């Protein structure tokens, strides 16, 4: 898994990273975005677009956020690799760990 979205993205309504992704591999959950580990081509275009620095190269994940590599991968269990976030639209669900997080004040940095 090249890039990972962490909990800094929870309840942030900005989708700038999705607009920059050339392969459309950033999917929308209910409370955060997730990068599909099999569709990401390791280009890094999403990094500078994220207004809250929620995206990390997997090997650069801070220690307290390392479990988000699994969170991103597990989010796609049952969905497979649909070949693009725009094709499936918002998924209306989150990984159980994200869904259980306390609500935060929503941000809209776009």
C-alpha cells in the first residue's frame, strides 16, 4: 500500500486529494476518505492537495497512525477493486474503527 489516509481526515469535508488523483483511487466513506491499496499507483499527487496533512506514504506513517494502513485496506473488503471512485460514488459507510471515533467539528477546506 503506497499511500494511506489517517484519522486527520475524519469529518473533514474537503476532497481536493480526489481531484488530484490521476487514477481515481480515493474513495469516499461516510466520515473520511480511503485510498484503495490495489489501485494506487504511488504517484503522490494527493499529498500536497490534502489541507489537513492526513495522507502519508505508508513507510512514513507516524507510529500512532500505523494502524490506518490496515484501516484503509480493510475498508475495501467485500468491495474488491471497482476501478474508480467516481464509478461507485460515496459508499455511505466507514471502517468500524472510524465509525466509532467521536464526532469532530466538520471542516470544509475546499
